[in-house]
């Protein structure tokens, strides 16, 4: 994997870990985190699944200027104390 791709994945992982572990942990009312991933983006889908995100549904024609236009809505349910 080229170093620029490794840097992007590291940065993405660091940011996601920060949001999940720090921001969400301090805000106990947050029960789930949602995001959109283009249906053809297998790399992103695999990345988010490692963090416990699951596909909730497919949204057709979500994107207007890229193809394919469909996306997955992903959800990660957060533990409630």
C-alpha cells in the first residue's frame, strides 16, 4: 500500500477513534453514530465494519455528481451505561 494511502487510513482511524472514544463517551445521550458510504467503496465499507458499523439500509440516488449514485447508511450503536 502506498504511504499516502496508509497516511489517509491512519488519519481516518485516528479521527474515528477520537469521535467514538472521546466525543461520544462524554455525551452519554448519543446512542448511535451514522454515516454514508458509496455502495462501490468496498475499502471504506470494510474500514467502518472493523469499528462495528453495520449497514442499515441503501439510499438510492443519494449522490448527484458521482457514480454509482447509491449509498449505504451505516450505523454503530454505542454502549449505554
